[in-house]
């Protein structure tokens, strides 16, 4: 498509310095800020939604209000429905903070990305990108991702601080039958970042049609991440998925719910894409990782027995045509103070040198459904029940 090939819009772009890009998207909470575990003051924004944006938002409220006044004159709504409901206007007429589309050789360094009306730093249909030593202070702005790659290859995310209202580093690759004909998100290296709060630390989907692949995440620290240090989500009709991931040498503490999430039952609002085959996730390696303090009250998180530390939702148990996940490896992983797993539709995978040092209620941590077959366990403690 014209204007969306890497380099078609711009090449050799550098944005560096210690400045702040402030989106003025949302009002602050009553407290306005917190002091984090390292003594830094961090802004805190109101967690809102389509029903409350007019009272909670600043730029977000203005953009929603303007779209609502004359919705029929709007252009650019993807898969425009007959009735432009508030949820559609809310999801498509708020602006992201920084969007780069069709850029070749992009370098961002040192800048603080603060308070977007929608997403944070969006890098789409681009090539050779680096995001170095940025601060992403978007907590708890609705949909406030840190960095998102869409249809982009050859990227690095290094030395960043994230305190986000949504996923911290996220990948997308189109929806359904026609999205599968687009450009993959691939060949990205994520390392030496401090990832705080947010939803997923390294997140894939839910738009996965053209594949997210060849991603290396290593030497990161994740603290109070809410829904998965590695979060892979899609649906049974999205196509594509994620493959060839290596997630290693990472410390994770005070996770809000699960440490690892791989699901094909992610709930999406209807967007009108043409359905295709089921997405899947495969060839994923998790190595030399520690998970400590999941759902611990000392971390300030709610205690719940309902949040499995490894949550895999795939295969026939979810419905006809839903793919299984395959060729996962968990190698040299330690879990402390966690809930049992909940694993559905995982096949031909290996758990090696995996230790559960403490599990809530002293339960056996291994819970598999009947569709999880061909899996191997080597030197795991405790062993799965027969």
C-alpha cells in the first residue's frame, strides 16, 4: 500500500533528548502521583473507559465529544459499522502519543512519553527501529501501551522504564483473512528494561494474522505486571499467531495475576474482519526465569486462588477448530508463592528443571486437560500427579 512501505514516509529519523512528550490525555487521580519502590515520583492517571471518558478525560474527552457530535462525517473508521456506537468512536478517535508509519531507520532516545489519550509509541510498517532509554509514564491511562510494533521488522527496545496503563511492549500483525496477507512483526530484541505495572510485559496480539515471530526478550526485570510477563493472546478465527520466541534471563516479582498467558479465547469487541483459521502459538522457549510473590498481599496485590501462574487456553476444549499450542519449552524456571497452573491444549512440549518452591494451599501445581498430550517432564519438582 502506498505510503506504508518502510521508508516510504521518512528515513533516518532521530528524536533524542531529555524532554517530555505530554499527550494531556487524562486527568490525574486524586493523589496525582506515587513514589515507587526506587524512590521515584510517578504520575497516576484515572483509569477510565468509554462510559466515563467525558468526566475523566482531557484530550481524550475532547476527541470523543467531537466525534460523537457528527459521527456520519467521520473518515477512517476501520470496518465501519452501520451504527457508530460510542465504543467504536472511543476506540478509533482518540490519538496515540507518537505514531511512526512507513519509517526506515528510526532512533528514539531519552524522551519521556507521558499521558496519551490512547496508545503510547506506535511503530507501524517500519524497519530498523531502536527505542533506547525512554520513560513511559502512562499508568493508568486506558489503552496506554508503552511501545507497539505493527507490521514492523528489525527492532530493539533497550534500557527503557515502563509504568504503563496497558501492555508494555506489544506486537500486532493484522486481523483475519485479509490481515494474513500483510506484513509480519518480526526480528525484535527486547533487553535490559524495567517493566512496572501495566498489563503484559511482552505481549502479542490480539491481532496476529500475519504472524509475530523471532522475538528475543532477555535481561529484563518485571515488577507488579498485571496480566502476564509473557502474554500471548488471539482467537480461534484470527489466523497466524506467534512463533520462535525466546524469553530468558528475567526476574519477575509481585505479578498481578498470571506470569505466563497464552490464550486463544481472548474476548474482542466485534471489528468486522473476515474470519480465517485459528491462530496458534508455537516454538516458544522460556529459560532461566524466576517468578516470586505472585498474588502476595505483601506486594499490594489481591490474593486470589483463581489466577493460575501459567494460564494456557487452547485446543478442542475451547470449541471446534481451535488450534492447540505446541513445542513450548520451560527450562530452568523457579516459581515461589504462586497458584497452580491451568493448561489446556498444550502439546509436544517440555518442562525441564522447573521447580515450584511454594504453591498456595500446598496444591500440586500441575493441572492439564485431556487435550494436552505428548508433553515431557525432566527433573521437575513436584512431579505431576498421574
